[in-house]
């Protein structure tokens, strides 16, 4: 898949996954990776940036199978941003689909 396509949509994917509930980093990378080829090396810098920008907060949860896991929870700002990005994405992809599909509507 074209790397530019992925770069533009990963923020929306992460925020959308978190709107359904808190998740930890590997869980996010694995779930997104089931649909879009992505490396953990791409995911963690994105998570740090999104946290720094105030879209979510993180917290640690003890794990019985290793070190504590860092979970991510959307903030109100993150919820608003996710909704806005999703709306923009749907409008954009609808327009592109019409262009490449030859639909003149």
C-alpha cells in the first residue's frame, strides 16, 4: 500500500480505535496491522505525538505476564477531533470514489 495513504489515515485509525475503549500500544498496533501494514516503530512515535497534543492520556496497568502496560484513553479533545476527522474522511473518500469510479454525481 502507498505509504502516503497510510501516513494520512493512521491518526484517524488510532483515535477511532480508542473511541470504543481504552487500549494499550501493542493492542493498537496489532489491530491496525490486521488491516493496514504498519510497524511498531511507526505506531509509538505517533502515540507520543497524539498524547503531547492532548488527544488522549495514558495510565499504567499491572500485567501478570510481564511489565505494566501503558493504556491510552481519549480526552474530550480527542473525541471531538476523532469525530471531525471521521467526517472529513468520509467526505473525502466519497468524492474520490466518485472521481475514480467515473460517477458524475
